C-alpha cells in the first residue's frame, strides 16, 4: 500500500486536449516568508488537494483546451475554488460588524457559593477559557476603529457547565428600555437609507429625530457624548453586562446582580481631535493595539466585579433595578471584585474565530438566571434568531469557536452543516431505546429558572417605575469633572450642528435643559439656538481653580437629581477620578534625525522596558539612522505617522539631529500636536532646543513646565522617572491648548 507521501498528484486525463504538459508541484515564491520556510520542501508538506482530499497538481492554472483555448467546465478544481470564493463571506452583522477578539482565561478569587451554584464563580482552582470580542456598533466592517460609538464587550466563557456568554458594552446603560424598539434605534443611527450617509456616525438627522422623540435615551446620550465613546484602547475600557441578572444559590435563593469588567490599566480615552486624525492615520488603531500588545506579552487584564442586591430589596430605590437605562450607583450598591480575566492569545484565523463566533445572552450556566428586564428578554430571542440567519444553520454551535468544552448530548439531529455523527436510532424524548430511563429525566442538576410568581393582565404599557428619564442623566453630568463636561458640550455641539432639521435641534435642546441648564445653553450657543430660561452662567469659584473661566462655569454646573437614590454625584462615573495610574503598554515616540545621541536613546529605552512601555523611533526616513556612535533603527517617518498614534514624545539630544528637525515642519507639528492632546513630552540635551522652537515650548516654558507634563533638561534617571510618571498620568488638562493650531 502506498504511503500518503508516495501518492502521485491528480492529473486530468487527456482526450482531445492538445496540451498534455502538467507542471510539477512547487512552492510558490510568495509562500516563502523567512529563512526557515525557505528550506522547507514539498515533501515536508501535505499535498495540495481539493476539499475532499483529492491531491492536485496545481490550482494556479485552470484546465483549458490548449494553451490559449477555452476553459473547460469539467475542471472540478476550478469550480470548487471559485464556488468556495463566491460563498466565503457570511452576512455582515447588522450591528457590531467591526470587531477584534482574543483568547484568555478567567479565574474567580474565592467561592461565591453563598450566591450561586455556577462552578465558574464557585471554584477558585478553575481556570475557565474565554474568548472576548470587542466591537463598534453602528459602523460596517470597513469603518474606522475610533468612531464615536458604543463598544461591544462580549465574553464567551467555556465553563464546565456549558458556555456562558456575558454580552455587554463599554457603557453600563442602553438607549431603550424595551427590545421592541431596538430595530427603530438601529435604523435611526445607521446611514440614512436614501443615500447611505453617514457611515459609522450618529451625527445626522434621523438619529436625533429618534432621540428627540425618545426621552428614555437621554442617560445613554450623556455617556456616548462623553469620552467613554472614544476609548484609548480595548485594554483601557470598562465592560458592563448592562442588564440585571440573577444569581441563584443551592437553596434556591435569588440575588439580583450587575456584572462589571474593571480594566487593570484604568479607564482612559482619546480626545476627539485625536480620534478623527487616527481614523485617517490608522483606521485599525484599536485592533492593531490589541494584537500587538498580546504578541509583545503585554496582556490585557480586567477584574470581574459584581453588584449584588437581595431579592427583598428589588423595590428599594426611586429607580427600577430592571430598567436598562439606569445604573445602580456604586454609592448605594458597592462593587465587589470577585475574579480576574486575562487575554493572552491572539486568534489564529480572523474569519474562523472572530467573525464566526456567536454570542447569545441566553447562554448562562446553572446558578445564573435572567431578570424580567424587558430589554434582556427581547435580546434572548433576538441573538439566537440572528445566528440562525447569519451562520446559516441551527448547527452554528458546532463551529469550533462556539463549541462547548464540556461533554453534552441531546436528541437534536440533522439540519444544514451538521458535523456530529450521532449513533443509534433515538432522536426524541422521552426514550428508553438509547439506554436512558424515565427516572433520569428532571430539572436537576441542570439549569433551573428561578421560581418567581408571575401574574397580571396582558398589557402593552411601560411600567410607571421606568418613567424618570432625566434624573440619572443629570447624575452622570454632575459626576464629571469640568474637563469631561467640556468634552460632552463639544461633542453635542458637533453632533447637533450636523442636524439640518431645526425642529429636531430644538427638541434636543429641550431635553438637554432638563438634564442641566448650563449644558443646554452652551450647546445652544454654538448652534445658534436659545431655549427656555437657561442662561450662560458665570463662575462662582473664580480664582480658586487653575481652570479657565469656560471650564469653571462647567465645574459649578450641577442639577438636582431624581431616580438616583437621593445622591447628587456617584462614584465610578468619571474617567478622571480614582483611576489606576499605570504606564504599562503605553507607546513613546522617539524623534530623531541623523546625528542623534544614541546614548540618550538607550538610556530612555532601558527604563521604558522595565515598565513595559513600548517605544518606536521616528525619523525622516525608515531604516538605519546614523548616530553620534553607531546607528539606531527607525520604523516610522514624520510623513507616515503622527503623535496621535503615541502616548508620549521624547526628543533626545544630538546637535546635527536637532538642526535637521528644526527644518522639518512635520516634526514641529508632531510636538505641538502632542502638547495639544495633553501628552507627556521629554527633551534632553540639545533636544530642548527643538521643543523650545515650537509653540508648545513657548507656552510650557519656565517653572510651570513640569506641572504641565513637559520635562526639559539633562539626560539623567531623575528626569526619565518623572517622564514615566507623567505617562501614567495619561493627560495634562492644564495646558493652553486653544493657542495651538496643530
């Protein structure tokens, strides 16, 4: 019997075809990627074959009648290859189309058996494999990563008791209270159907027409107009389960629960000017950052936190705990950190894993159950229905990325793309012909729904407890710093300036006034609208803050709240307060030209590596850059990158290098742009001259420079340490950025 390697490749039998030559199999030059692969021979590889395993000689030439004759329909190799190509795209997700994902694991710190029977939350020795997909919502697969949008944060845990899909977002609330409105929301925010404009943008008439007629969306509007909607990185983004779920313990007792993913690196964002420029410079910014960080060993980490509410406290607050447009303020229901998730492996194949993964809110293990949240109830139906359409078969659970890791069986059979070969004749239940007996049939130890008494008339009405639409929107606004409020104002000014319909703009301002009068007046002023009694307030704390008057006005702007448990502000809502200050995973641009000081570069890079901070050398050209001693490798140029793709900037010394850079406008703009965006800047030796030659250097000069995160001086450990601390600080908002034109 011939071995696999001794098989001869399939050759079409010649009949009347004149050309009988068939090239021998060979490695195409394009498949040789490095020296190791260059030594691989065809004998070391599996033979080229059809999808049915039939060896073939080549798939680079179709079967023809002669060298220049017609292609023959009998060429099954051509047909299979073309037909596979024709059908290799599955329908794009209606929402969350643009995504990136990674593998990892989750481990609970200590048992939560007091609250749940789910092993994933009760066995501290268990490392549960996870697959996490991040995504934008409104844009197509070809849109940019940095659009202002909600970010999907979907976690699939392959638990010993079946898959648990915690399908959430980076924002803890949602636009609507009832799933029946979801098609309207998405139709409104998507490109307008008459012209398919705008792509991946909420700044247009149909979206704000919908919002202006949907007051329940006002809380969510505040979140997406904040910097939460333009995260710096997936690894610096919170995740939320959004809905109220239940945890059920062994006694059948229920606690309502909210799930939170808290990033170890803290919650940080881009600023709008950065987001817009990054969309042009690198539309794959977030996806590239995820893949590169994991490849370099800078794994992304989150702690799982829960808020727990006993069943008896369901009606305790002046907001409804089942309302998905409301948070449970941490001041009232504290967060408990219960475990950690680490993403440490990139997918091997984007389509097979990231594109084909199917998340469903209805996937929960025993010990976790659903509440009566009407948005969650609708999603439980919608997700399964969507996968049937998108993946083409009820057997989508057999795709490897969706397959549970625990043993399981049932009596479901057949359907399109069934891969499991079930033995025996039983495809029904109850049954005894498969070796089972009736005594085995029962609810335990499997999933059991919480035994809740449900009664009432059939009714198409919203619960009165869902009616307050402005209280928590005001709570969110009140909880922001002055800078964050300023960004919300600027975002709404931009968005509503794109709305052409006057009446829609007026309706939106009416809603904003109910959230906060100063907010409404600031937005209205920019779009030429005035409304109600809202006047532009004057600062009451002038002289007590380093902030300019415009920001002091916003710092003082608060509004009494309702539907908030009686509190005026809440913890955890600001991205500027109580965040971890870690520089790990950040990226520093090192600005050079020929003649740069190699010693100064190496000094900085040594300290950056200790803190797991990345760096790249930017120069007038890529490749080896001559230094005062030796060379340094540049991977970016001033023409193909900018400071928006970095977290900080370093200008080392070297007289010749600085003389050159002073004549490069893009280099000067690089520094000004970094200053405008509040990023840490370091210049040592003669590099100080370059910073001094920019508008930024003039504004940051003198004793206040270090307070603004700008460090100028001799190259030593002290100044580098301060620079690294400044990187961990993320941004400096005390700069006169309005005077920078970059």
